[in-house]
C-alpha cells in the first residue's frame, strides 16, 4: 500500500457501517426518520412506529431512548423531540435510536393502555403471533432493542399522580446503576424488575436499561423535561457518544439511593389538601396534609409514617379512604435532601 493511502485506509476502518432499521438503510454520518410498520387498525388504516435514527460517522455505542410505552405519558415524547433538535447530538459517535411514541395506538387515544386493554410494559418481549400489544412489543424488541448496547425508557406518573424526576433501576446491575448515577437527578430508586417489563426483557438480552420517571400524564412539566434532556446527554457523554463540554461540572452532591418506597393512603374519604410538595423532605410523624369533608365540619390530619423524600403525589384533591395519596422514598441521609434538591433545581434553570 502506498504510504499516502494508509491514513485514508485507517480513516475508512474507523468509519461505522450502515445499519438497517425496518428495511431502511441509514448510512454513517446521516440521520433519518424511519416508520416501522405495525398492525393496521380494523378500519384498514395503516399504522407505524416512528424512530429517528442518528447514525454517527465514528463507531460508538448504540443507545435507544423511548417514550410513550404508556400512551398518555407524553412527557417522553417532548423530551425526545427537543433532544434530537440539539446540534451537539447530531455530531455523536455511535448511534442514537430515538422513539418518541412506542405505543402509537394508545398515544392516539390518550390512553395508558392499548386498544386490547393491555399494559404494554407487561408484555415484553412480545410475540409475533400474540395479542396486538404483544406483537407491538415484539416489533420494538426486534427493530430497536436488540442490537443496542443500552437504553433509557421515559415515563410519567399515572392516574392523576405526578412524579418528581427520578431514576428507577436494578442496583444489582452495575452497568445500569452507572447510567443511573450519571443521569444527574437527586434520587435513584432501587426498583425490582417486573415480569413483562421492557427493563426485564432488555436485561435478558444483556442490554442495561434505566427508567426515568417524571411529571404526570397528558401534560408537560418543564422541570421534568429539562431534567430528562440533561440526563440523557449526561449518559451519552459518559458512554463517550458525546464529547464533554468545557462548562460541565461534577455534581456537588451524589444522588441518593432509596432501597424502598411506600405510599401513604388516605385514612378517610374527603377533600385532600396536601402540604408536602414534590421533592420535599419529610420526617416521620410530622404533618403532611389534611382531609376534610365537603362542609369543613371534620378534618383529619395526615402524618408521614416514614422519613424520606416525596417522589410522587396525587394531584386530584377528591379521595376515597384507602387511595394512595403520596409516595415517599425511604432515605437515611435526610440532611442532604434539601441541598440536593436546591442544587438540582438551580442547575436545571440553566440552559442545556
């Protein structure tokens, strides 16, 4: 080989190869929106799952980021929409598979569930010959998950509940825990992997996947959106898909890990006035709210049964006895909660 040809050959060897998504070729250094065919509606209307592929010139990890596995959890859709518009993401190493709407059927209906009334996050890895939800899960696994090195699944609270930005992960998986730590939210929940969940199906393929929970259904929460974008960028930087920027600094406070959580339930029926906002530190036996009857003749004070941080709460003020009203992460480092939340919110207020 001529000496002048050697650098060219080395550069060529360092280029990525083209990839195929749903029979669509995406070449190195390009990006493309691919529409993955999924089963038609009974009206014979064609349906497709959109995925935006950013395929870098240089080799690197393949990361999938997905939203709206539950069709009413639209916050992930907005996070992905903003993420792929960022200039820095277009110059990545490796490949980003961004799927803003996984469950296109449920998304169109503003529903958590598929038209067959199934929760998609209980039907992974799916089946080619199963229910509609099972077929959709199989398509997502085949086209997006398998072949990826890691994943981020975006979710929100459900049933009139909102969540403080948090990561749920199996802390026994060191790669997944590493991703969770660099996501830069104040709290990590050690969450068991459930049968049929995307996290379990991905884990069985040796693809570490973390779940980001923030905000509520059918609405946007700016803090949660910005935290999600920043977290994804931080993970991409950590796995060397992106170059670190000069202004990035190491967080002053490490994320807190909660081994367990618990829901406080309404002791009586009535009108709820919750006094503990999301992200608040609560101490065992302290007052966190009241429930009153519609006439105001009788009030019941609610006390926290544990110490920790509020990571979820009911937004609907009308409750029945036994309703789950506030979700608390059990944390020992109570003194670090308020500083961690203050630092988090200060950083989130800055431009990404």
